[in-house]
C-alpha cells in the first residue's frame, strides 16, 4: 500500500486562451510540481475547478495527470458528487482511468447529519478498491465532518486519512491527537499559511493550493519540520504566506471569491511561464491586466520570477 | 408557449421496499396529483430526492413521470448540477427525454457571486429550447439569488419565472412588486404554510412539497385566492399548515433534516395507500413505526385517511 | 390591562445636528405617529438605535416619549441587555420612569440554548409588573426564539405576545396557528413589506420601522385587513413597500447596514419636515446629500412630500 | 508602559452555592494563577461570564481581582458593551476602579461594518488613558474584526494588541505577519489547543480559559516556545489539549454551549479545591454530579488531582 505523506498539491486545471482543457499546460504543471519535490498530486479537487468540469473534462484531466505523473508520484483523485450513489458512479468512472486513492467530501446540496456522513463514507470505502481520504471542506459543503465519526472510521481502517480544509484549527488538533496512535492514518492540512503549526501538531503533510505555484517552498517547510528545525519551517512559512497574497490581488468585488483565489494561482503560473493562460472555467472570470500586475509584484517579491 | 401557474407539486420519488425507483408508485402518485387538480408537476426537485439520484435514476424518474402525466399537465424538470457546463450537459440529457421547462439553481459547491449567477442563468437560457425557471433555495445552495439579477433577467425574458424557497418573505414580496408589470413572468412560492399571503402578494402559484400529500387542499387555496375569497384561502391554509406537522414527526435527532421532511411526506402517502413504501434514498433512513404512528395521527386529523 | 394591537411603530431617536438627543424632534415624531392613527409606540427598540444609547440617553428618550405620548397611546419599552440579571436591572431603571409593557430579546453575546431562553423570559416576567413581549430578532441576537418555548410561555400567560422580526415566515405562521386559541396573546410582525399576509394569517398588528415615516399608510393596511378588504390591504402594502426602498438609498458599501436602513427613515422624516436632522448615533454615519436626493425621489413618489 | 506578553488567563468568576460572587474564591483563583507563573490576568472577559454580570457585579469582580493580584501581575479589563458610547461609559466606570489595559470587542447587537469598527476602536483609544486591546470574538459578536483595520490601528499605535478568539487560523497568521515589524504590538491567541503553533507563528502570548485550571501547563508551553524547544512545547500542548475535554463533559444537549465550557472549568477547579462551588450565573445551569464525575476523570488523568 502506498504511503501518503508530505506535500500533495491539489492540481490546478490549466485552460487554453479559448477555454479548453490545456493538456500540455497540465503536463508542464505536473513536471513543475515533481521538479519541486512534491510527494503526490491531488487531481480533481476544488483547486482543480472540479465543480466546473463536465464529466468528459474530469476524465480528460485525470488521464492527462496520470500520464504526466508517469508513476513518479502517487495520484489522489477527487470524487466530487452530491451524495452516496452519485459518488459511487463517479468513482467507478474515474478509477477505471486510474488513481491511487479517492478523496471524498460529505454530501452536499443535501441536508445531512452525522449518521448519514458516516454511512456515506462507509459505503464508498466498501465500494472502491483504493484508500479513501475524507475531505473536510465546509466552506463548500456547508457541513463540518464530525470529529467522532472521523475518529471511529480511522480506528476501523475505513478511511486512510483526512484532508482538512475546514479552517477549524481546534478541531484539526483534536483530530491529530485522537488519531496519533494509528500508524497508517494520515491527516493533512489544506490551509496554506499555517502549515508549520500543523506539522508541529503532528500532521502527515500539506495539500496546499499555493503549492502549485511554489512547490519547492512547501517541500522546504516539510523537510525542515521533519528534521525538527522548526524555526526554519516557520521562516519559510512566513515567506510563503506573503506569496499567498496573490489570492487577494483581484480588485475587491470584481470577481467571485472562487475566481480571485484560483485566478491568482493561475496568473502567477502564467507569469512564471509554467502555463500559457490564466483562463478560468465558466462562469468565472480571469484576472485582468491590472490585477495580473499586482500578482507579478508579489511573485517577484517572493523570488519566483 | 405553456402558461405556468397554479399548484405545481415537486414530485416525490417513491422507492420499493428494496430501494429501487418504484415506477408504479410514481405513476400512482402522479395520478393522485392530477386527480387533486394540480396545474403541473415539477420532477427532479429537492423533494424528489434529486441529489440522491444517479443519472440513470434521474432519467428513469423523468421518463416515468412524463409517461404518467400523459400530457394532462405540464412537466417541469429540475436540472441539479454544480455549475454551468455541468448543467448544460444535464439539461441536454434530460430534455432529450422530455419536459416543458427547466428549473435551475445557482451554482453550488462553487464560491460564486452575483455576476456569475447572472452569467450562469444566461448561458443556460441560451442553450436550452424550453423556458427556464430560477430556483432560489439557499438552504441547499447556500447562496441567495440576487434580486436585481432576477429582475433584470425577467425583464429581458431570459427567465420565465422563479421558484422561491428562500424563506425570505421580504425579498419574495419585492420580487413580486418588481415583476408585476411583466405579463409572462411567474413567481412561485415553495413554502407550504404561507401560501395565502404569497397569493395575496401576487404569486402565480405554489410549488408545495406537501402538495404531494394533499394536492386538493392546495388547489382549494389557489382557487379561493383567485376568486378573491381570502378568508377561505387563509382557513384552508391553516388546515393544511396543521398537516405540515408530519415533517416534524421524526424523533428529534434520529434522522437528518432531509430525511425527516421527505420521510414525513412519504410515510403519509404510504398510509393513504398511494405508494407502497416510505423507503428513502441512501444514506437517508426511513421513518420507523413509532414515527409513522405520529404521522398517522396528523394525517387522520386532517381528514385524509 | 391594556389591549395591545394594531400599528405600533418602533420610535426612531432623532438627534440634533450636533449629535444630542433631540427632545423636540422626538415629540414632533410622536405627534406625527399619533396623528397618523397608530395604536401604540415602541420606544428603545432597534429602530430607536437602542444599542447605541447610553443609559442616560435611554432614560431621556423614554421620559421624553412618555411625556409626548401623554397617554394618547400605550408605550412599550425595549429592554435591551445581554442577559437576565442585566435585563432585570435595566427594566427596573426604565420602568421607574414609566411604560405599559416591556419588550425583551433572547440573551445576546452569550451562547444560549432553548432552556436558557425560557428561564430568561420567565425570570423577567416574574420580576416586572407589566406585560412582557418577546422580541424575536435573530439578525441581531443570532438566536431564533424556539417555537415551543414561545407557545408554552404564551399558554401559561408568562408572555403577552411576540414581536417577530425573525424573517422566518413559516415559523411566524406556525406561531400564529399555535396561539390562535389564546384570547390575550398578540403576535406582531416586524417586517414592513409583508404585513397584509401577516394580518391574513392572524397577526394582532404590525411594528414597522417604516411606520415612523408613513404611519397613516400602515393604519390603512390594518383597517382594511380588519374590515376584510384584503385586496385594499394588499394594494396599500404594495404602495408602502415601494416606499421601503428608502432603506436602500445609501450608496452600496458606503455605510453599514444599520446606518443605511435607519438613515433612510431619518432622512425621509427630515425631508418631510418632521425632524430637523438625519444625524445618526456614533459610530454610524448619516446619509449624505446625494443619498438624501435618492430618498427624496422615493418619498415624493409615495406622495408624502 | 507595561509590557504585555505570556500567559494571561481570562479569570473565571467564582460564585457561592447561593449564586453570589465569591470574593474569597476569586482571590484563591488569582493566587492559583500567580502561583502557576502567569504573566497577567484578564478580568471581565467571556470566560468571566461578563455578559451575565450586572454593573455592580462587574465592579465587585474587578476590585476583588485587583486587590487579589496586589500588583504581582498586570490586570487587563474587559469592557463589554454594545456600541461606542456605552463602551466609553463602561470604561470610565471600570477604570475608576483600576486596571492596566482595556480589552474591547466590535459593537454587537448592532449591524456594523469595517469603517464603524475602526471608528469604534479609535474613539475608545482616544478616550481612555490605558492601552487598548482589540478582542476578536465573532462567535459572540458575529463580526470578524477586519485584518486591514487591525493592521492600520496597530501601525498608528491606536491599539496595543489583539486577543484573537476568532477561530480563523489563517487570519491570525496574516495578522502576525503584518505586524511582526511593530515592536510594541502584541498578538495573543485565545484558543487553548493550538498555542504551540501560534507561538511558532510569532504570538506574544496566550489567553487561555483553560489556563484557569492549569496555569503552570500553559506557562511551560510558553517557556518551551521562548527557549526554542518546540518539541517540548508541542508535547505539553498535547497534554493540555487532552485536559480541554472537560469542556465536553456535559451530557450532550443538557446545558448550553456556554454553560458546558465554563461549567467544565469551574467544576475542575472545585474538584481541585481551588474554588468552593461550580455554580454558574443565571440562566446557565451548573454541571451535575454525573457530569462532574467525567470532569474528575479527565482532571485526574492530567495529573492535577
């Protein structure tokens, strides 16, 4: 069984200036990540614009990413559907293409409770043949994964880990504490600017959207943390946190929160020459020239140009 | 062009005791509604458990409903997908089966803003060949449809109407006021217990989940309102509002909010002999015997047994 | 015991251009309301800027209002404090000045539950010698008053009524239904634009902030409703709802939501010559000249200039 | 000017079994904290049940705390009122008794925006003669303090620091980064279980409610962090985090969230012999015997009995 740890960026989905999935850009981005030393890639997550992709596009993105990764790092696959039976269908279709693990959220659009979340995760784990990671992202699902459910499923080996993007640092630490005794359970933080503290608390790794832009920076944080050099980890985190300001480069109110964050990442990668366009999925708008100039200043200040 | 008005219940999706879609039960339910005098049916809405249906099940439900309706009433089709391109795919697949209008929400799981909602609805309307109704259901999408967007799209004829399940009675009245001058624009309330006031304010009709159970009751409210007999409308609304207590028959905390509400409807219909089972879609649990007994008392008190 | 019903506007607190409480303006406003035919006034509510008033100012406002009302209409007194013991102190101080009833919210700033809200209301009712109205305003307290608590306290005579500003029209109707059999229990709506529906559902009256500007309009709605002329009530509601747009006259983003709403009311009254200044309590900003011009157009269109 | 740093627990307010403020218990608690090595105490915060205290009780608590502290540690004073002018009155009354700094929230019950929060804090700082700390506690005020406002007020020296109980770890880190260059600005975390990460990010100290129970534990975390021994800090944090489970000892649903958390602290201190009763302020209920037994097990496991 694959060991999941370290830096596993949620892969962006580059598009051409005409709006199609940019397979060449995607391959270049995967190379950029592998060159930066990442330990895996997470395909079809929120950073990959998964809610905006048709099924055909999801298939294309996954096959392209697996081809680009070429076995150099494991590929985790986001399975983003509204409820259990739809997740099973989606997982079947995607895993037929490939992937080393699935990453699944709570039901969304539905009005669920803790018991339904537990049955949901159990049903998925019983159905698929790869490890299941629970993806806790209430800003999108509007439901926090209950701590006791996660701990129970961890202890029974139903789930292999958690990607926590909940913004609830207290719950994150309690999850770490409650699963510290489980050797094969991995808790990842999805928050870009508090990763040193997450590692200090015992996280197995980091799933940073910003890691698309600066994979090597996150690898340095991870390596420093594993070496016990916490001061170095914190210093590098501070540097990378300044870079995170690219998510605030959009003129306030001009584009949506989704478009501002991912648009900042895509624009930085375009400026760095990794991808060819900062085009976003419909109906999101790309950052404009004025906003791109702000991104450029921040990226330059971080020494990435 | 079809005129949309009156009572248009969001069709429940009956299941057999084994969990499959119950086509016979669905046909019986459609007959029950038509016999009650409804003016249309809304298939694949939240009450139809749409987030829990696989694509194959959605297709089956729609084709079964159209067959059962047999042209007696128009069929509105819910298109429940995360963002624009996925809605287009879903609409293409479903409208190939049939349907007289589509009903679409804001994007969900995404982090949108007003401009994206507007582009979303415009793109859908440009793509499909049937009228588009905007479905405002922030309890599920976690985004209220902006009033100014709805009014602009109404004035331009992009959308044919709104199904408002927002729980924002002030916004509902302002939408009614702002669109009163538009002859072919129809605003429906999705809230079961304040329909007399909604009609008094100028609503075109009602999309009541509870209308699955008591279609004739809602038709009486509508007819009284159209006849200007508001006292009769209010009295009938009070009677039907008491029936709405079946949504609170589940033991507190035993099942999710989604399962409690729809479970109450299904259980009532089972007790009334319309459908054969109160089975819910996974991962929701059905009401148990004790809870069904509470439903029976309420349904009996309403004179429906 | 006083009978509470009809139109009971929550009295604004006029200030001079220098920011002091304007006693003359307050007296003029009370005269304006009484001339409009209102059935009571509610002093020290949210519309009265009560969270912004020092205790000395609260005392001054109450004594001024009672003096101005001069027994022509009953005076309900808002008691706006964080929790039970502070409410008791506040009620003692204010009722020593006068008042025919107190209006109290759930605790706020506290993290309460239903049982604490019930004990809170019971303690207050046991302490004061005037009727207690529960003021349900979750937009400010961030806690919805539980329906079962309100019904139980109504049935036991602990509370004399409810002022519902919850924006939950379904809960409002269910409260009306559950208390319809109680002769001396009065449910008021606090929402300005859905009052015809509220009356149709059985409300005892309306507590409209906008009633400061157009008391006669609300009295016409009430009288039409009591006479069973619902079409007239709805038509008048539509007219007054258009006037409510003064709460949206502020340039988006320039002032807070609180300042925009109350600022619209104050500016309208200044333009109508009832009060001398649209000055707001600190730290709220008053509407500026450009915004006042928008208010003027709306007020003129409503025929109030 | 006093230097504010280190462990500054928000002092609980002990009550006698009859419900009065327990001055002896309060003095014993202050001694317990000072003996534990704390660097200050924060009186009249949320943990001190400040929303539940009458003004007379607030005065008594503050004077008792200052007397008990006897100059051994600085005393920070919570000024908990709805808006600006009320805060000024409250600050005047309390600072006449004493205190080395005030700690103030955003307005609450009001509907404010960023500009009003800024004017609010500026007005308070201009009025009082002691340093002002901004207290960011949106779980109670329902308004997050805007980052840019805090940074601007920090740079201008208007505020001396921030107590962050926002639960927004990303915002916390960005505040630390943005104010790192300000020598006399102190950012404290109010969250008990992620203090090692907060210190690693550059926090000046910790304001832990749980520090009432185990002040020495938090002092050990702080000392390890200052010595650069992060592994020791994390290990001690893990130990103390397990103790935090006393806030979950109440039977689910029996008491409010407020009563459960503070009730756990009070019960632990009663079991440890520091205070005589776990009585809570009205309308909160104290933990019962069964719940106290659960607290005892956790406290014993932490080695504090």
